[in-house]
C-alpha cells in the first residue's frame, strides 16, 4: 500500500495573472483534497479548462503533505 500524500486543489480570481494574489479569499473555489498528485492533476486540469477564457482565474495544487511533514513530505509519485 502506498503512502497517502494529500494535495489541495483550489482557485480564484487574481489581481494580476502573473502573481498568486487572489482578489477575494473568502470566495475561493475549493475543488477538493486528493490522496495523490495524479488525482489532484486531473481535478486541477478540469477546473482550469472550465475557466480557460478567463486570464485572471487561476487554479493551483498545494502539496499539503509537504507542509504537514516537511522532512519526509517529498513527492515520491509520478
């Protein structure tokens, strides 16, 4: 059984598309928490594609396992 490496996928409108300064943090679009990078990438890709025409909308993947366990939270999956 492989180790669960939690990933959070969320997005929102940015002030400037070259930064990660979200306009309204109280209304972020929380897509979900996923047990591995592959599932998070699927969710991220789907959400990003749904907003492809909005240059100020950005979705990101946060590697929660790295924040929860910085010493051993390295990515070990494809």
